[in-house]
């Protein structure tokens, strides 16, 4: 049996929406450092941030038990 919510979410995957959203944000703030965080368990977001050139910037433990919050930074465009 499938989960209706997961089925609906799957139809929107791999369409570049997160990349497009990040691109809009980056263009609007090209002269600023951008910080983004995600849970360690969120592999798709971590992969996206790495692909977009974000660098690891730190970690906060104990926000979600057993799933650290990872922070990433993008430096201003030069």
C-alpha cells in the first residue's frame, strides 16, 4: 500500500524547484553571506547545498534528538 502524501510528493521531485528557489534567493542577496541549515538526515538538501557551492559552517546538537542541525554558508559573489 502506498502513502497518498508520498505519492503526491514524488510527482514533484526532480523538477529543479529547490534549485530555482535557491537561485532566486542568491540573486536577491548576491552581496551578502547566506546561511542555511538542515538536519543531518536531510541528504537531498545537503547534496543540493554542496552542489550549489555552500560550505559547512557549523553544527548544533540536541535540537532534534539524534539528528544534528548542520549549517552551511555561501560567501558573497565577487
